[in-house]
C-alpha cells in the first residue's frame, strides 16, 4: 500500500472541504471531479477536494498541459451552488482563487522574495517565472457548480525545457516544503477569497490589480481575434484586462494570453 504524502485527516479537519478524494496517480483531478459530479448534484455547502500525488494528464487553459510531477501540489475543488452561475463570473472566480493562493505563497516566501504576482488571466509568477496555474471549469451537466483546478510547483523537479520560465517553492526557499501544511494554508486563502467573490466584495478588483504582474508594462495580448498591443492598466471587476492602446483608446480584454513586450527605443 502506498502511503500518501499528505495527512488526509488534517486536511479534512482543518479546512473548509467536506471530503477528500485522494489518488496516488491520476490522469487529471479536474476530469475525476467532473465524473463524480455527473453522478449527482454537488452539495452547495460541502466542497469536495480531489487530490493526487501525480497526474499523468494535468490540464491548463485551452489545449495547454500542466507538468504535474511528484513533489508538486495538484488538486481540484468541486464547489456546488444553489443557483446557476453566469459564465461572465468565471474569470473573476479564477482571479479570486489566484489571490487566495498567492497570499499563502507570499507568506511562505516573505523572507526571500518581495511578492507573488498575478499574471492575467490565471497564473502566479515569482521573478517573472511561473509558480502556479489555475483552471476554472463549469460542471458539464445541469447542476450549478464549478471545478477549480490548481497546480503549484513545490518540491517537484522542473522539466529542463521549463527552467527559464518556471520556478518552485523549494528552489526559492532552498529547502523541502511540507505539502500538507502548504495545502491547508492555500485552502484557507481560497476559502476567504472565493467567499468574498460569492458575496460580491467590491474590493477584490483593486486587490487583483495591485497584484497584477504586468501593470503599467507594454504587453501583447493574444486574443481569438488576433494580437492586441497596449499598456496594461489593470484588471476590472469582471476579470477583464484593461489596455491603453497606441491610438489613445482604452480596451477591456475578456479572454486571451499575455506576453510582455519590450519597449521600442
């Protein structure tokens, strides 16, 4: 029998989740959560945590994959709601989740880095390198609810192809990080910020703009209609990226991917 690298009783007892579904190896925690949710409506008051030591097909946004090696922290939260959630509320939920995770990571990293920053629309970065990705998906059936997938680089060895673009807690701290303790801290942060999202807290938008990695920087946003260049001015309450365009106008971008653009001399 494989001993899990997590204290499941501590997670159940010290967080807001009602149950924990753990597998040592799994294709995708998000996919398992979808399968379980299809068998019955999720209880709005009973979040379920899906946790794996290793995912063979972890997913990011679109067709992107998540390199979920052992030693990392990969999990999904199944959240049920009393009423259907409009699709326009999913981007703010992803950002609220990112804030919760970033507060836990910032506390861990306070002595070695100045900040954990939010890279729109769903990543966390440290020193321009990705440390966390978040994926929010609606349930595939009629039941109102969402699945929030989170992947954090913790003690895992990064793929050599990613070493210039990603980092991990262990690399930054120079030591091994206990996964259970970190997960409990992250879930506490997520509980607070997703609760604020559910309650329509108007301060969230200011919080994620303050945390925005690319604020006041020249960027290129790859959108379904093509690339858009501009200066990032923040993220609005609907989770849209605000850009000042070269023609002097301002545009809100609802979806896309973001790249830093060097200023032309």
